[in-house]
C-alpha cells in the first residue's frame, strides 16, 4: 500500500517544481547567477526521473512514501531567529573551534564564531562565495556529486543557495576543528532545507570538520544535505556527521569525497534522530596510495528508519579502505546497511575491508544488510562480512556472577558495543559528548550516568 502511494503520489515533486519556478527569477539576478544553468539541469533531471522507489536496487529496503506524499515548501527564513542560549545543549563542552551556524539553510552570523582564523583559511557562507569567489569554487562545486545519478542530489543542486564554503591552503594544519551546525526550525507547514557544503583541502593540509544537524521546535521538515569534499595530495581530513534531529524530521545526507595521491580521509557518522534517515557516502580514491575510513554508528527505536548506503570506489593502485558500521535497533525500528566496494581495473594492490555488526533489542526490530564487492582488478585483497544478533546471554551471566545486576549488565554490554565505534573519534570533547548521548539513548542508560 505504501509503495503504491509512493509510485502514484506526486505531491512532493510537484511542490518542489512549483517552488523552483517561483525562485528562479530572483536567483537568476543574484550574485550566483552563473550557477543557474546547473540548477535548471538538476531540476529537469528530477522532473524526468522523479524520486526512487523500492523497485530501485539502491533503495530496495527504504520506502520514501512519507516524503513523496508530503507537499514541502522551502523552509521559512524571514522572522526565524536562533539565540546562543537555544544552541547551548547542542554544543560540545570544552571544544575550541571555528563555528558556523545555519538556520533553515541560511548562514546566521550572529550566533557563529569565526574569529582567529589562520592566514589563508576561508570559512564563509557559500552564498557569499558564489558572488565573491567564483574562480575558486567553480572548478569544484557540483563537479563531483553527480545529480544525474541521484534524485536527492538533483533536488539539492536545484535549490543550491547557501551552506558552508571551507578552503584550507596548501601545507596548513588546522589546530581547531570547524563546527558546522545546521539548525532546522519547523514552521506551520512542512518545510525543506537544502544545505550545500564545499570543502577544499589543499595539498599536505590537515583539518577536521564536524557537520551537526539539530532541530529546534516541532513540526514536519525535510533536511536534504550534500557535501563535496576535495582532498589534495598528501592531505589528512577527518569528517564527522552527527544527526540528532527531531522525530518529525526526514533526513537525507550525501558525502562525496575526491581523494588525491597519498591522502587520508576518516568519515565518522552517528545517527540518533529523525523519522526516516538516509545517509549516502561516496568516496573516490582517485590518487595512488590513498586511505579511507568509514566509521559509523546508527541507533534507532520506536518506528525510526535509518538507511546507510556506501559506495567506495578504488580508482588507483595501492589504496586502502576500511568500513566499520554498527547498528542498535529497538522497538519497531528498521535499519539498513548497504556497503558497496568497487575496485576498478587499474586499482591493483587494493586492500579493502567491510564489516557491519548489528544488535536487535526487540522481536519487532528489523535490519537489512547487504555487503557487496565489485572487483575488476586481479591483484587485490578484499573482505566483507555482516552479523545480526542479540545481546550475548553468556556475557550477561558472567557479569551477574560478579555481582552486577541484570539491567546494569545489559546497559554495560550495549554501551561497550556502541562505544567501540566512538573510540575511533580523535576529538575528545566530541567523543565525550557523543558517549553521553549514547548512554542516554540506551535502555537502562541512566544506570551508566553515574560513571560519565
């Protein structure tokens, strides 16, 4: 029934097409008018293919019926205000950082903090960069994430207007992380935000970027984000994606990274909120000797749906990739892990490993996992595996035999299972804050609070 509704209902698509027509005249006159042909091509592609259904292999386990049957409008901008106090619960205590805050997709300088930037570093609104830095961003913006292949990327590109632009010069090591906070403030009608981030890391540079998605207030909203990360030769970049939006939010987020020679990218994902979440990660190891880590934790309960889709492309020889993802599912929630590794013909000496582990805490929770390898080279080392299970009763017995109550034993084992993913995160204030959120999420998590 839901799939039939998805196939036949065009409310969301018609609403987006109508909204685009209403915005086109204003954007054709704005400072980013040079991008308008790209926006038109993207909306034309979306109109042509529509949104995917469960008949599409990459969306086989996720019905978009709740999204496509909702008539979204661009989220309200006028009159929406966010104070520093309202953001306080979402910040990381003790973290010194450069912070950009976006409210309903628009940069909010009043609650941002960008003082003390190292010389040569640019951290600014993408809307400003479209006007003032066209020669710098035009070779990269919308050049890597292919909107012809994904409807939500096409939607984001069609409404591309603002987001974060980060440019780190060659050889610079960023001492402080960059914290990008995307705040959704729902209005009376369902609203959609389309944040776009472009991050350029010059050769031999180092940086950490934390993307954080939160909600203030109640109401139905769609957060559809795309990040393009361009990593120069010999650079090291850590990227965090934290999603803790309200249960009335639909969240779709794509990270497309392009890696140069001998570069290293670590992608960390933590999904805790939202009603329906789809996280896409598509790294391309384009230069020889690159390394890539995809480290993720998703935790769902009630009727939450969380879909993790990864496509790792090994395009050059002597590259290593690692995928470690864990899911914890309770209630009637549904999780998806689809990990795809593609080793191209010239990518000899590839070393790739993919691991997905899941715990089901209730009889009604469900997980679909699909590890996948496509190998076109003949001198590679690739492995993949997936496990689905419940808490080890022998481990619970062991803890109880040493005087620990059953509820505490279960909480400790769950915390250890989830916390293993957080230990790979190197920024201590971020990791500590996420550990507290995980402890609060877990059943009987209050039993751990005294130890935090």
